[in-house]
C-alpha cells in the first residue's frame, strides 16, 4: 500500500510563518487530526480542503502519495 507524506504541508507552514496550532484553529480541524497529519496518516478529503482553503493552496502542494514499489511504477510507465 502506498504511503502518504505531508512534508509539503509543513514546508508551507514554515513559508507562511504559521504554527501547527494556528493551522488547527484557522481551519477548524481537531487535535487528533493534527496528530494524524504529524504521523503521515490518512485524513479525510474534507480536512484537506479546509487546510487548502486556509493556506490558499492545492492538495498537491501539501500531500504526496509515495508508492511502495517505485521500481514497479517505473515498469508500468514503460
């Protein structure tokens, strides 16, 4: 199964000089959801939309899906 990375989210927060707790308050997400993001666990599309609305970004800027078998993905592309 593919893995999720929210590294883009954390970089964007740094660029915008926002703290995680400020993102939580501005977006209305809960502390449990914020913890899931910190552990690179899946969250709902609704949560991603709230975050993108606050940060004025797209989901591609905050979320990356990493395939388990990158070599297999390269084979599929051929």
